[in-house]
C-alpha cells in the first residue's frame, strides 16, 4: 500500500523517469563527401609579425548543404624561432552546437543555425621544430594549440593539432609540402571533458607557385560525438543518446594562401 502511494505521488509530481523514444535521438550520420574551402591572406610586415585574414566555408550534412561560414582576422607574432603566438577575432554562422537538437514544433530535428551569428575570441600558440636528426632534413613537426572563446553560446573549445610537414625542395626553394595532421576539440565547461567532442584527421598538400601564392587540397575524416541537448535533458532527465548522435564525414578540402609582403615589396 505504501509503495502504491509513493508511486502515485511520483506520477502526480512528474518525477518519474521517462525513457527517451527513438524519434528523440539524433541519427547517426555518415556523410561522404563534404566540402570545405579555406582562403587565407597574410599581411607580412616583418619576418616576425604578420596579420592573418581567413575565410572558411563548408558544405556539410546529409543531404549536403552550404551551412558553415566564418571570417577570422588578427596578428601572429613569432616570439622566438620555434614559437608563434596569435590573437584573433572570429565571426561565424551555421556552426551547429549540441543545444541545436530540439523538438520544434512536433518533431525532433537539428535547428538551422545559419542565421545565428557567433562572435569569438581566439588565442593561438604554435610550436614548430625541424626534425633534422632524421635522414630527411625537410621534415617539420608542428603542434598548434588554440582556444576558442565563444561569447555568443558560451560553448568554449580547446583545440590541439599535432602534425608533420614534409617539404620538397629545389635547393633552398620549396616546391611543395605534404602534411599529416590530427586535430581534436576539447569542450571547456560543457560536454564530456576530457573526451573530445570532435576529431579531424588530415592528409594534404600545398603547391608553392611562388613565395606569395600557395594552392593545395586535403582529405579529412571528421567525427562528431554529440552529448544531450538542454531540450532533451529537460524532457528526459538522466537519459542520454546511448549509441546515437555520431556524425562521421569524409571531407574534401581546398586551400589558397596568399602573402602580401610590406617589409620587402620587391
């Protein structure tokens, strides 16, 4: 009798655990291919100081759509031979975060974030070392560490990207460089830190048409692991997505870099 009374109270007060139905779980998606373009303009004032301007666009999801676009600008300064620091302002739209999974109005779906402008402050510390102890003296190890402070959504990210660059040289002039990189995004103050929210594996090249112009391409494998949104948790307390909500994508990328040199315009 007591158990029945307790159960009745829980039902009346809304404290029963409700199992999340299948249609409330984000689908596992494998999207091949997706496309990304990166265009960077460097304004070089000295050997150690330059301004970077970057435009990035991405065609993604399934069915594929032009969703993500961003612009970032700010200075890089080489504090010593192997260390470069940077500070940037970034504006982006179409960036999907975990709370975009909502029920609206009658079905669960990812909300369109293309009209949401997000403002970020970005800090960057990059280490580069020539691995001259190896048989090939054209191999460079790079470790890029970036922090994205998102003032719009408060979904901050620590991004770490180790990588290798091999340069094909003609005397002292680089002709091409080939790179292999692995990047992981760590959620700061949300998600399942220290488990990465998103990972990227890159393989690509850049062709050096001149000291000013470089054009290249890359292939990447991208994996996103979604954690429950606020809307989901408010409706199904204590539940998670179980094995759902993973987004895998094969990405084909194109890169264009251009350097404007003000220290030596000739």
